[in-house]
């Protein structure tokens, strides 16, 4: 493991930061190696929307699919979350800033409740400097994305910028086998079962080395790109749900939209599976 990656993990090892002993030299090395970043400069909502066009033009979706598959046997989780980020950004419509329904939050005007854009502080508090994009990068390497909450444009932009810097990879036949075994677990469920039961089934089948949080993210990625979605709650390219529309019905549901509304009876979207990965479901 690179020294910079060790520093990234150490930075978010716990919540008591006063006990985290990281030297300035270690922080500097981590930045040079591309694991830590200076606090980002302010970027407006419209600037973020414009930046996504450039990023999407630089990426071949086949590389996104290959990276996701490659992550399955290697457990190189930094390759995994680009799948959701790419298809989320691809679906973000041109739109005006969407204010909060809450008058106080709406007055602040620092968050768009459609795409999830949030304003970075022009003069960040010292406690916030640690975060910036560093926490997002930790999520990429730790879980392959965020295990709680939904994706937003800030994370997706950062994620794809980092993806461009990664070496291109090719999946093996083992990766493809793992992926199809993951999807085959849907057939073992009752029609009313949801993503949590699918995650448990994958875990019990011991298809790949993983844990609960990593599998939650993985299934979330498959929902965002439309492979695990439903007609009533489709992927973002069909209907771009705002943040008020993404919450699950159950309080304890810890999956991202739209897989948090998915049932086994919704099955697998064979058209999306073929378009993204070039795979066909067994008849």
C-alpha cells in the first residue's frame, strides 16, 4: 500500500481528530501521490454543470464497465464507483437551481436539491479543511463509493476526474463470472424481497470477497445505471428524481436510490445490462 493511501485511511480512522497523529510531511506525500487534496475552490452551480460535459467527453463508457468488473476479483474499490458517477452525470438534465422546501435552507442557496450540488466555502472553517474532496476519496478507496445517502454531482465530478487518472484495466473471465453470479442471486429471492435480502443472499453465496457496506454500494451502482431499477422508480436517465423523491419507504433502508425502491419482482433490466456490459441474461 502506498504511503499516501495509508495517510488517507489514517486521516479518517476515527472521529477524535486530536488523537490522529499525521505529520505535515505525510500529508504532503499523500497530496503528491494523489490521495489527498487541498480544499477545493468555490465552483458555482452553473460551472459544475458545464464541467460535467467536458468530463463525459473524455471517458469511454466501455472503460467504465471494464473498471467495475475489474474491481470484483481484485477488490480495487477505487475503480468501482465510476459506474454510478458516470451514469448519474450522463443523466443530469440542464436545469435551474432547485431551492430547498425549507425557507431557511432555501435562503442560504448553497445546495441544489435536484443534482445535489453544494457550495464549497470561500473561507473554510479549520474543521472543514480536512474534508473537501478528501472524504470523498476515502469513500472511493474504502467502500467503492458512499455506503449511505445518494450520489450527488460534486462527488460524481470528483470521482470521474480521479477515474481519468487511473490506468485503464481489462476484466478477466473470472470477473465476468462473478458478476453474473451476483445477478443470478435475484432468481433465488421471493418476489417481494428487496435489496437487503439480495445483499444477504450474495454474502451467503460467498461469490466475492466483500462486506456489507461494499455490497450496499455495489448494488447502489447497479441501480443508478438502471440494471436494478423498476418501472415505478426507474434509473435517472428515464426520470431524474430530485432529492426529496429518493428516500426509501423504510427508515432503516440504507441503500441509494433507485435500488432502495427495487423489489425482486422488478428483476434485472436486460436491455441496460446488454447496453452497458454487453452481457445477455440466460433464458
